C-alpha cells in the first residue's frame, strides 16, 4: 500500500508527517555527506538549495491550485445558465 497524504484530513497531521520526512532526508544527506567527507559549508549550501527548491515548488503548486480553482469556478458559472435554459 502506498502512502497518500491527500487522503489525510487533519492538516496538523500532514504538517508533522512532512516535517518528519524532511528530517529523515536531512539525516540521510548528512550521513551520505560524512561518508563522502563533504565539508560543513558545502552541506549547509546543499540544505539552503533544498529550502529554495522547496519554496519554489510550493509556490508553483499554490499557483496551479489557484488557477485550477478559478477555472473550475468559471466553468461552473458558465454551465449554470446553460443548464437552466435546457430545463
């Protein structure tokens, strides 16, 4: 069974699960970096790049969500008069 966070209704639970996933990723990256003898500054730079990437992806998803909700509203209101005329 695959985990699907969209099926969780509790927003606080979603946020805590995402924080745990990010913490696990951070720990895995740290372990991998230590094995590769990566300097702390390089590791910090990687973390900063991840944060920037996460912000960009979050904004893209938010804009996509807004556009899709706007499109759904327009379609709904455009169909409503047509449906009333057909009755």
